[in-house]
C-alpha cells in the first residue's frame, strides 16, 4: 500500500512540474479557426437536456491546453482519440468538450467530474498516463488547471477554460 501512495504522490509532483514548466499558452497565435470537435456531453450531461442527475452543490472542472509539435500532429491526435475513449468510460465523469485550432496546432479540453478523486483516477491511469509520459515528444508546451464549479454553472465552455489558464 505505501508503494501505491508513493507512486500517486510522484505522479502528482510530475503533473505539477509539467504544468509549471510548460505554463500557460504564451504565443501570439490567434485561434480564429478553433473548431469544437466534441460538444460538451457525457454520462451525466446531454447537450439538449442538460444535467441528467440531481445537481450537486459543486463539481471539479478541468481545462487542458497543448500546442502540438507540427511534425507529431497525427501521433498527438491519435493519443487524443485514445484518451477520449478512456474518458468516456471513466467513473465520475459528468461531461467534456474538446476542440482543435489547425492554424495554432492547439488542442483544448474542458470537462467536469463529480470530484477530485474521479479526475485523479482517470488522469493517472491508462491512455492518459501514457499521454502524460509522451507529452514532451508530441507537444512543445501545455497547461492544465482544475477548479470548483457550481452545479448551476454547468457546462463550462472552452472560453471558460481559457480564462482559467490566464495568469
């Protein structure tokens, strides 16, 4: 049991270092061509009907940003597909959205989870953990943030996520 705790702690430290090292998006590229690939949806959120369960007072939201290396774009997007498949099967997921800017080689996600434990279980396992391990090879920078969101503020948008990443 202590080994698992140490591994989890190590992974949290690694994620924190990646966030600090990569920082928020700082280039001047304007994502005018940003296209939402997946509208916010998930096991507990329907795009037409909204929340499919009794609302909680709060949830854990996340945002990610990655600037793909142009020469690794296809590989990166293949990883995105694998991570999306894992996310769709993850316990505690309310819903998520993601999109791409071709002009800026950028991918952004925003999602909502029942709680911090649910997102942590997803983030440090399976395809997502592999994506973390390969991040530096496939992307030149990235950023991530988590915040508490009220049930009556669902769903967050990609624009909400961008604001969470601003210094």
